[in-house]
């Protein structure tokens, strides 16, 4: 459902820029109804923020319409580093620089929680290690609009909220990834009235029908390295996809729209097709049927490789 972030209303469907390329992306962005965009930023010369900079140069009227969420604070190899005075501050300032004064970074989230940094303001240790205190300073400096969290658990959300205002929490949520339900994220966000941003609601393409076989994954695409997409896990997970496709056909909607209707609030990147997904509502019987399918078709294979799994649920 629609939500409010930093006093601005946003729709239920956002636009993820990870993996987007120009000029096809420009056409999608300009014709979408999305007011929320999500970027993934590494400290290099070509990423979603530099792409957005170029988009704003072409469509300057859109800059003030967007609520922008950006990830950062990752070292080479996508390793989380919450060193407040070095990586975190440098990451934020670099993000601002890459945007080139066009628009604003409304939310900044560390891509993952660094286990070597403190969160709770009451925790012992060097205050310089408290990453969310540094982010709070950057908000006061107007470098970013607010602080968001990524792939954390309920306890971390509550601890961080004691230090600074948390404007959103982003976690992977889909019919393939239902972990947010038992790990305390949903409850903590409800307690603190924090919007949840769901990324990869289509299971990285498998739930939307984009990927139907392992051969459909492009060469050098990182999904080919993920256990969930590798044989024999891929073939097993397609059993769930096929049953969901059957349910979608009964409801006369696409599999992607069914997947988005199950996720609350949804977010995605196929905006032109799925922008009307909020019009697809599931009744109680349909929800029960989806739960039955989820119970009988166990998803196999982790979301990430072993090193990546260590940095989620932080």
C-alpha cells in the first residue's frame, strides 16, 4: 500500500536501478508512475547514481518528484564496512558527488550491517565505531535526508532507532524469501511505524517468468553463482513457480502481479507492466491457497553464496 517517507507520499511500487542500463532505462523511468527509486552504489565511475545523474540532466523536472534511496558503505568485494569516519562518511559524500547536485539522496543505508561496528548507543567501546551516530551527523549536515537500514533483524532496528530516526528498512521479500515474517523485522517496523521496502519481489526474475531455465541466465550474470539458481535447486524451485503461474491464470493476472500482490508493500523494476499491480488484491481464499503452495513446495538453495549469507540478518 502507499506509504509516507520523510513527509512525502510514495506509491506502493518503487523502481530498482540495480543492473539498469541506458538508454532503455530512461524510457522506462520516464513512462513509469513510480515516485520511489532505489540505487546501489559502489565507489566506481559507473553505477546507478551516475545513471540517475544523466537521467536528471535529460529530465530535470523529475528530480524533485523522486524519493531516492541509496546503498553504500561497502568495500571492494561488496564487503560491509561501517568505519564511520572513513568508509561511511566517504561513501555518503561520494554518493552526493555522483548525483552532481541533481535531486537529493532522501535515504542512505549501509548495504549490510558491519558486525565490527556498534549499533546501540549504550554499547561499550569506542564511540567512533557507532555507525548510526555518524549517519545522524550526515543528516544534520543535510548530506542525506534520512537513515534507512538494509538486511537487519528486529533487535538491530530497535537499537538503531534509539540513536537516529530510521525512515525505512529494506529487506528481500518475495514468495521465495519469506524470512522477514519470523525474524522480527515486520514486528519491529510495525512497533516503530517504519515503512518496509521489499527488494527482489520477483525472486530475481524467476517469479516473473523472466528466467525459466538455468540457460536463460546470461553469461557472467551474478545470479548464476547463487545457490538458489544452480542445479538441482533451480529445477526444484521451478515447481513453486509453475504452481504460482496456475494461480495467476485463475485470477487472470500475471505471475509478477500475483507476486507483488502478496508482498506488502511491494517494490519492483518492471514498472510499466506491474504499475497496476496494486489493483490486484488477494482475497482470503487466495491467500490460503498461496500459503498451501508455499508449504508444499520448499524453496531450496540459499539466497547468496556462503560469504554473502554471513552479512544478512545483521
